[in-house]
């Protein structure tokens, strides 16, 4: 291994961020020739090409993208360790990278994080809102909120609260089209379906008194979107029945803007989880956020509609 592999990693990470090796070298006090030589030695040591070089810019190769994710994690861990020594092991400061689903992130998590940053004004947030699961290493995510327990062996999960998905619709829609009383009556209704990179989420499962039902929404007749916040808006406008997590729907149900459909047939799920990478150092700021979310989910669970929490 090269004696200054850490310096090589910093040069590589800066070059990837700036798209220019000479600029990265200048940032680290190197001449363009020295920076080019260092990068060449790093690629030789790794037996991998990290960049496709053109006269105008650098472009990461597939191998470069994989190596960059791990470099960033390692460099962040080192920076966090140095910051802890300089500012004290309990210092809560710096940037936290958080990932969540679009609708939950906009309407619930974001206001909660406002409370967290008010308590810790030296914290900065980088939020990724997506209805597709994030790759925590490649996307540089410190903490993700997921509505299912991950099965990846490289991830650690902390259960935050109960979880189920509910069908809901606006009172106006139900007045016009009637309220289904059994899963068999769903084929008479209109639906709004969330579509992810893995396909439409149009398979619904129900359970009551040991019996189970299954319903598939015909996509030809559905309103569909890849944005959970837009699906919520369409439901509020009365365009159809939508399936949401109980956490996404809770505020609208409490306010009477949405009504849960088939509340006696809800299929409970394992839970909602905070997830982080097993090898990522948990900085004091990330630990503080995790503790905050554990407490916040516990308090918010008490305010969930009885239809999703039981008697």
C-alpha cells in the first residue's frame, strides 16, 4: 500500500467533486504534474482505472464510483474523529445526510428536523427525498428512514415505531363513489398508484380474523406517479383511493381530509426503521439525531389514528 494513501484518496475525492485534476491538486498544494502522477500511481496500486480523462473534464468510471463511495466514507470518519478530539467527544456539529421517502420527508420528517436543528444550531442537513431505496454508501447517507426492515447484511436497523399501509380517500370521493366495505368491493373504485424503479406498487394485501385477501389494481385505469407527495395531493382532490403508510396518512386522517378505507382489514408490518451502514462511523451529531428520532416516533405513535393502532 502507498505510504500516503490517505493523501491519494483526498486528491481523488477532490478531483471527482471538482471534475478537474489540476484544480484538485491546487487545492491540496500540488502542481498539475504532481497531481497527475499521484493519481496514476493510485490507479496502478488499485489495478483499476478511476477516471475517463478528456481535455475538458474527468468522468468517473464504474470502478471509480465504487471506490469514491468508500473513500468518502473513510475520509468522513477520519474528519469526524479529528473533530471529536478538537471539539470534545460530545460535540454535536457538522452535516448530517438523511434519506427518506418523498411524502414522509416533506410533511413529517422535515418539520421534526426543524425542531432538531433548533436544539443544535451547529448542525447542517443534506436531505435526499426519494421513493426508491437509497444506496447508503454510494449516496453518502448517514441515516435513512425506511418503512421496512432492510435485508442487506451491511446495514444496521433500529426500529422506531409500528408500521402498516392503509388505503385512504377523501370524504368527497367516498360520497360520490361509495365506501367499500370488503376487499371484494374494491374493483368498483378508482385508484392512485405510486410507481417506483422496481415497478408499480399496485398489489394490496388484507387480513381479518385469520383470513387473507389480495387485490391488484389494474394499471390501465389508475392514476400513477413516482412522487408520493403528488399521490397525496391527488387523493385530497378526490381522484381515487391511494395506499399510504400510516405515517404519511396520519395527519390528513386526524384533520378529516382523508378517511381510512377498510380499517378492519389492515395488514400490520414489522415497523419503521432508522437504518445506517454497519461500517460507517456514527458521529455524535448522527447519534444525537437517532436518539431524537427514537423519542419523536414514540411520541407521535401515541397520536396515530386508532384505526391503525388498534384499541
